[in-house]
């Protein structure tokens, strides 16, 4: 009778340990999925921002190629009070 009790107790502990590991694995998988989704969203946002920066840089280069005087300092500085 004592042997049966010990075997039952050991079996119950084995089932509880297995259930604990399964639950922890599910939580870990959910956490990894969430992090992966966040990373994908951040990557997509960064790609959009990088594309906007490239478009702005190209527009700036195009503007300065048409109006090169933008990059040069003024020839003379107007005196105070004169238009």
C-alpha cells in the first residue's frame, strides 16, 4: 500500500512538472511572438522614415542643383535699416 502511494505521488509530481513546463513554454512562445510582431512594426516604421528621408534628401539635391546660390554666402551684407 505504501509503495502504491509513493508511486501515485511520484506520478502526480511528474504530471505537475510536465504541466508547468508546458505552460512556461506557451508563455515563452507568446512572448516571442509579441516581440517579433513589435520588431516587424518597428522595422516597417523605420523603413518608411528612411524612405521619407531619402526623398527629402533627393529633393534638396534637386533644389540646390537648380538654385546653386542657396549654398553660397551672400555677396554683401545689407546695412541696418536698408531693405
